[in-house]
């Protein structure tokens, strides 16, 4: 892990923020089918992790950002780094997390899956929070996987495409906008409740 020369103010602010983090619920279930076995796991997605931590980070002068780099040699892979910065200018940065993308999906889908996976893990790592069971990056590794939302209150249909399965709701601290990710490539309609 890299960091600025001094990190005393950042560490103090992070300690305070951690005491204000909301619980991170594992409200999604992934199902994996391989040639030899099948299993399921519960996890919190990236928006759940960020929704539980971002307000406390902001309140304490902290900002989290990510960087993703894609390589194609020797295999297609995504390297994700998380950086935590304090208003004092102090910072710390995670080591790059490498996620090989050797699955059967298209390159863009593999990179997107690996990037989200990496952001979720580096976020939890740099903030020192535990949010999920490890799924070993099954989609990025080319194994069949299915994620299923656990029971939640029904969401409204997308006003653009009518889909309800691909609708997510933002956390109240992010204005609670609804977003639809239906259709290949995404519908990406946004609307308020």
C-alpha cells in the first residue's frame, strides 16, 4: 500500500468515519455452476458498500476514488486501485488488484464485471470493512454465475422500457433516484420516486 508522507490526519478521520458506517447488508445472492459443482453465496454489491460508507467518509473530510487499467497481455485482465484522500491532502492507495478476464463473455462485459468486482474489494480493503462472502470473481473467471436479488420491496417499472427486474434505487443520501439497466448495453433511464 502506498501513502503520503504523513497519514496521521487521514487515519484519525477514517477511525471516526468507521464508527459512523452503516451496516452493509448482503442482500444479493449469486449462484455459480461449474462442471464439477454448483454453489451460491450472499453478497453486498458495490452500491450497497458505497451507500453504507460514503456519507460518513464525506462528513469526515474523506473521499474515495478508483482507477482501473486494462491489460491484454499475457491475458485480458483488469487492475483496480482504490485511493482514499483526506481534506488535509494526505492519502493512501491500495496495491492494484489484478482480476484476470478469461471467461466466455465479450471483452467489454468481462472488463465491466472485473472492474466492479475489483472496486468492491478494494473499497472494502482500503476502508477496513467486511461486506460479503468471496465469490472468487466467478464471472471474470469464465464460470457460469447467476446473481439473484433477495426479497425487497417491489420497485417501480422503468418509464422508458417498462422493465422492473433491472431497476435499482439509489440510497436516500444520493437522492434516491431510480436507474434502469435493462437491455443489452443498458437502458440507463433515471427518474425520481
